[in-house]
C-alpha cells in the first residue's frame, strides 16, 4: 500500500486524476483541446527535468578547475516549458529562402542548411585567410582579380562541402537529434527523408565539391587537400560517441582550408623553415578558433546533450568564461607568432591580433549557457566577424606590401605571366624569435 502511494506521488500532475468541472468549459472558459495541450507541455517539461537533473548533479560534483561553474540544481517548470515551447513542431516554411522552393526540395535544402549561413562562414573563412596569407607571401603578388576569382570558386566548393558535412551529420546523429529540442525537427530526425535518400544527397553534394575543385588551378594538388578534409568532416559526428573532444576533430579539416587556399594560388606555405613555422602558427590559430566556435554552438544544447548521452567539450567544460579566455589567449598568441615569423607590419598585428582579442573579450563577456539565444548569435555571426577581422588584416598587409596601384603593371611582366605555374616565395626575413617559442 505504501509503495502504491509512493508511485502515485511520482506521477506527473497531468497523469493524476483530477475532477474537472464541465460547467465553465464554454467559449469563455477555454476548451478541452487547450487544456490537454497545456497538460501535455507540462508533462513533457517534468519528464525532461527528471531526466536531466541526475546528470547535471553528477556532472557538477565531478567538475574541477576549468569545469567549476555553478550549474543550477533545480530547474523551474516555467523554464522547462519555455524550452519546450521554443522549438515547436515543424511546419512548412512561410518565409525565407526555403519558402521559395518546391515542397519536395525543402528537406534536402534543410539538410544542407542553406537557410543558416553561419556554419558556411565557419567553413569558408579559413579559405579566405589562406588566400590572403598566400598573397602576402608570394612574389610577385597575385592580382586582386586572381584572388577574387579563386575566392569565388572556393565559395562554391565550400557550399557543397559544408552541405555534405551537415547531411552526413544528420544521418549519423538522427537518434540523438530526436532527443534534442533544437535538432528534433531536422529532416532525417523527423522522417521527412530516409537515411538512404540523405546518403544519395550527400553523394551528389560530394560530386559538386569535386566539380568545383576541377575548376581551381592545380586541381590534383587541390584534390590531395580536399580528400582528407572531406573524410574528416564526414566522420566527425562519430566522435561524439567515443570522445569528449569532438570539436578537436572538426577543427582540423576546417583549419586545413588555410593550407588548401594558399596552395590554390601556387604558394608553398612550407617552403622554408621560417615560413613553415609561420604557416603552422596560422593553422593553429584557426584550429583553436574553430574549437571555440563549435564549443559555443554546443552550449545551446548542453542539457539535452547530457540527457541524450552526447559527449562534447561543452558538456565537459561547464565554465564558458574560463574556456573561451584560455583558448582565446592561445589563438591570439598564434596570430602574433605568425606575424613575427612572417615579418608582417604593425597593420597585421593591430588588425588580426588586436581585432581578434577584442572579439574574444566580447564573447567572454556575453556567452552564457543560460542564454542559448546569445550562443546561437555568436555561432551565426562569429565566424564572419572574428575570422573576417583576420582576413581584412592580411589583405591590408598584402596591399601595403604589394605596391598597391602598380599591381596591374606587374601582371604584364613575363615573370608575372608564369603565376599559373606557381609563385616565388619571398626570401624569409631573419626570425626574431625561435621556432620553439611559437605558441602552438
């Protein structure tokens, strides 16, 4: 009898029997449908709470050092119901680019995330950094027209690459996505497309990426970079099952775009030891930034990820301020090392190192797990703002050191006409610090 009473007390309010008066259930008093919907939302919120709290409490007890950020031990019914209501069931898009497409194509466009360019910025900015960095190293420097044309082709490549990466992520993570409020409406998770159909779409996008590579200079060299990048971004979702550091897996192929883009204009960024050290520092800077970028994105879903058993650095490291501060300092340090080793001017240091430091300080100040909307904003715009600052600084360095208006004249010389066969790297400047002191 005692056990029965205990079981009854554990039932959620909507599961208990309550007498309901029918007298006031007219137009003024609401409807059975609205009451039922309210009870359903309350039930779901309570179920989520019962699933999350043991995990939150165990994580809080086990956390040390950088992990030590207070995680609330209780979550109010209002907060949980608001979280459930924030991501309502999927409905056909009524605005934006998806609303312009035939309904049959909408799930495939959603697989590629064409309506969410934030991830595309995260992929593509590495290539713009590589192009502008390669332009700073090349002698004679490439014309702006050549840089712009190559950037356009790499943009097409990244649209396909990022779309394929998102598609295979949705296929492999479909069971997890059904347990995460923000992800439950993704096409495979909600059943709009089957995994087999999604794999076909993945294959078509991979072919599209290959076609874009064929249009680049030195396509065989580009393919040597593109194949491991494609494989790594495709296997990244599996890392969530076996390690707490899937962000470190994703960051490597994305940062590889820095190297691929430099090679796209014929520059060998590892030609000399000093140049190789500068390139490695720049690669590590973008590697670290991508880790921060994806960490902040994952902070939107920490509670749901813990419930679903998803492993990530956002679950492991609860203290966002400490994480972004430590990683951000390392990122800016790598940018400084790149400038010193490459012999860049103060233009680069002020724009790249100084600009990134300011953006990262703003992230430390504003990113909070209790504000997933702010985490989402940084994921949507952070790649463009932070990496874009580095691109602008490198382009300014390139223009300042290239003769500016004389660029078109240089292109007419016989030496400049051999650009398609590869650029000559500037002789390395004497290094003012040893390679062992690089922050990578």
